[in-house]
């Protein structure tokens, strides 16, 4: 099992001026982090993930580029297929798209223009279309939301572009088993990962599919000294049965211990997200590499 450690900015992040984001990207490349992941929140200060990753692609040569997660409901699948394929080709095949339904927030749903009850059906119709369009062949489709008559796009992605999913609800786990190539949940425990992966692999087998066992990861938010109030409130809303410390490790020693538990549960791809953004990225990233990089194999 190859353990890989990436770095992410959460949906509440604010990267500030271009120089600050550039400092982060340059540090991740120089210190040989596996990947950079950007989350999506239209109604917040976080940068658009595709624009941010395009900027990162232009500053780097090896850093992989992930979305954690990109909201599909509300997007035209032809336009999205073109955007993702273009970014993958222009970055030399470094794009790692993870997709989802979007935050359960009225303002976000209104911004995307999709009713909450329509999101899953939109995603399940759009994702197979993305895969068909990426073949470079003409695509004809007649569905409840999209109608295509011989639509053909280019460029094609480099190789087969795997699509990962987030989410932990049983319906989301089963969707990952039916349609996904990997799973990257957030705000989860090692036990959640082990139990969720069992549902995913069982569902995949029911549909004559297999998912690479190394395509199991976790997005891990960590804090320096205590869980910030905003993060604690989010955990109380999403996981009221858990204490914030069950999900958000405190300090680099706590982070390392949590990663070791995830690895024991079968996860191998990690996105580390700081709950408190540091005043300077370079020293913070160096401390992080000293604490956890020897876990990589």
C-alpha cells in the first residue's frame, strides 16, 4: 500500500493575495507533497477550485491537483468535461477530480440553482456523460436533464481520469460503489472509513465493478491547540454523537496518531487541512513534513 500525503484548503479558507497562495503552492512543490486539494464554496471566500488549481498547475511540474469536492449539480456536463479535460492535459495529467452534491446550505443550493432533492439525480446523469465525453467520441444522450446529439469534445484527458467521491451517507457510499473510482470522505473517524469502504466494495461487486483498494483516503482537518469554534459547530451539526477531538486531531503528534489509525483501517491517501491557517506557509509546511512524511511508503 502506497501512503501519499497531500494538503488542502477547506471551504472556509481565504487565501488572500496572490502572493500568499503562490507561497503555499511553491512550498508544497518544493517539499514534495503529493497533491494540493481545493474545496468549493460559492458563497464564501475560498477560491474557485478549478481556477485555483489552474494557477497552481502553472507554478508547478509534479504536484497533483485535486478538488475536494467539486459540485456537479448545477453544472453543464459538456462544459465541465471540457474544463476538466483541459486542466488535465495542460497540467500533464495531474488532475484528481473528486465530486459531490454540494453543501446542504440554502444559500449554496440557491447559488447553484438546483433543488436539494434534485442533486443526486443530476449527478448520476452527469457523471456517465463526463466519462463518455472524455473518450473523444460523439455522444448522443436523451435524459431528463440533458440532451446531446453527437456532441464531441477535445482534448481527451491523459489516460483514464479517475473520479473520486466524498460523502458518508449510505446513499453516497452506494453511489461511490456504483459510479466512483475512489472515496475521499471528510469529518470522519478511522472506524467510519473501515465501515464505509465495506459498503462501497460490496456495492461495487453487486454491479460487477472493482475499485482499487488504494483508492481509499480521508480528508483530515487538524488544529494547533484547540478546535476552532466554527469547526466545532460544524461537527456538532454534522456529527452530534462525536466530540470535536474525535475528528479533528490536536497538534502534530495528534495528527500523526490519527493518520496511523486511518492507515490501520485501510486508508492510504490523505489530504491534510489546517483548521488554523498559519501566518507563513513555509515553516508550517516544513513542520508538517517532519511530523508525518515518514509514514509515506
